[in-house]
């Protein structure tokens, strides 16, 4: 059987810039409107408006059986929450995952936002820390990709970052990052932890969606009765951050960040280079 290479050509990498930026813009729209009192369905609609307004399509709607533009996961929900009429409350930790397909190429990205709650400062601080450590682990993984020989170094960096935080957070084992291109989900898998297998080589043409899914307690999860939502068994909070990232001849570029990842990579001494 003929296997398509996991490595893209320079022209294919250029085709992935716009869907990445549209995906980023859809999450910016969510960021702008999220607040207590807003429903998860309204967040979904905001992302959908941006994606269709820029001439793109929702790639989540191309996943069999899924009708929404985003996944919105609240509190003990870690990933794959279905947007609807749930009203967000003060102190909620909300992970939003979005993706756009533009001219046949895909972007995929996720953010976590903690809503303010002046009456519960400790809860908000705990959830902020979980989100910050998760986002930090994403950037540690992206920074590792910039110089890695093999994909396995990315997961090792993510795991090390989370362990170094000293909070005893769990990392989901059953859900992983992935290659991305013509399809939203392509080979190879990108684990969020150290594995015995070093995995495929990192070299120009590789595009990965890196997406740590981290929980405040045990990593044990279950799927809710809606057949989608992944929630923690112990009820502790989850956080999910994701970017689509390309390695090209000039270096690394985060496709789903408007600045190519410059701000997130700066603490690691890595400077992204625009895809030429
Ligand atoms: Mg995603
Ligand atoms: Mg993904």
C-alpha cells in the first residue's frame, strides 16, 4: 500500500498558513465574548461566524457525527465537550477547541480561559495555575520541536514541564496530538509524555497539532452519556491547550498563533521564522 509521506512540501506548508490564522481568529472571537452568563453555544456561534466569514469551513463538522464548530469543555470536562445552552458561571475553567479548513488545508487549536469569581479567589487561582502550567507545557513542547531529532522529544518536554511545576497534575494518556494537513487528524500521534519509542524524525515539512490535556488530579477519565465529553473521574478540573506547528527550511512557525509563536517561544530562547 502506498503511504503518503508525513512531511509536506514548501508549497503545502504555505497553504497551511491561512487556515491556521483563521483558526486563531475564531478563538480570538471566543476570547472576546466569553464571560459569566454567556452560553457555550454562543461561543460556538462566534467561532463559526469567523470561520465562514473568512471563506473557510469548520473541520470539526467533518468529523463523523459532530455538528458543531468547537468543543467547549467546562470544569471537570477536559476535552470534547459539546456546546449548547449551558450558561457559564463565575469561576468556571473553560477549554475551547476550534479548527478551520481553507482550500483543503486544516488548522487546529485550543485555549483555556478561567472566568473571574471575586467570591472564590482560591478556586480561581488554582484553576489559573492549572491553565498556565498546561499552556507552558504546550510551549515547552513546541520549543522542543524546534531542535528535536525525533517527535518523542516533544512529549518528554511536555511531561517534564508539568512534573517540574510540582503540582502533581495528571496528563491524559488516551488522547494525544497528531499530524495535520489535508486532514485535521493525520499520522503521526504526538504523545504528551515520554515514550520508549522515539517516533518519526523531526525535519522540514513536519506539521503537528501539539495538545497537552492536563488535569488537577487523577488522569482517569470517562466519557459522559452524550458519547463525546471526556471528564475526570475524580471531578477535578481539566485544561487543554493546542497549536498547529510547522517545521520548514527556515525554522519553526506556529501556524495558529498570529505572531508565529514569538511570544510563547521567547522564554525558551526560540525565535520563529516566517514560512517563505
Ligand atoms: Mg483541537
Ligand atoms: Mg487536535
